[in-house]
């Protein structure tokens, strides 16, 4: 029993210190904006209206695209084995969201919920999906991006549809 208690304490200490190391190593610099600004940006870039953009905060913090890419390069979420119903698309997206909030203090890494997956060539619905949508500065412009958390692929959003390979992903709701 003493050994288990020691493992529990050590495991939690490693998680806490690991987060501090990551935050310090990446030197994340954030900029704040309002929830209304996020709504307006999402609607202007994707057509998704504010009633489909769920927000739990009044102030949002974002960083630049290169910092997001650097974090994802070293993040291990995409390396975890896919397990249907245990660790699948919704879990990848939720873990990325939580890590960006808790470690890097970035709350503009949202979860895209209720994504329809269609065959890109025929439009036939073949499934549903979850992924991430985030806001970041690219050059001098604030932009909206789609993140496939299972592969770390990033696509700039200029509509609510994303084509990756032979699949079209149609976004419906974004939860920040």
C-alpha cells in the first residue's frame, strides 16, 4: 500500500512539473480578445453562426500559428493508439483542448462537435467525427484553423467544409 501511495504522489508530481516544463520551454505569449470577437471571426470565416459557437469564457487567449505548430510537434496526443469507444476521435479532440487550456493557457483551441464526414467526390455521408478548431495569429491576421488531432494536420478555414484526402468534413458546432 505504501508503494502505491508513493506511485500516486510521484505520478501527480510528474504531471504538475511536466506542465511547468512545457509552458516554460515554449515561452508561450498570448494575446487576449473577447468572446464576441471570436464569434464574429468564426462566422466570417466559416459561416457558423453564434448559436453554434459555444463559449464558456468572456475573455479568450490566443497565440501565433508557429507556436501552435511547435507545441503539436512535441505533443504526444497523436501518438496514442486509436481504440474504438475508448480513445477515438472525441477523446483526441478533448485531450488537445484540455492540454492547451491547462498547460499553455490558450483557450481558443476549441472542439468541433457533430462533424459530418462525406465522400468528397459524391457527397455521401459516411460517418461522424470530432476534431479541433482554433484561432491563431498568422502574420498580421487572426485566422481560424481546423486541426485533425489524430495526425496534427492543420488546414486554414475559409468555410465550414474541409477536404482532406477523399473525405469532406462539414463542421456544425464549435465548443470553446
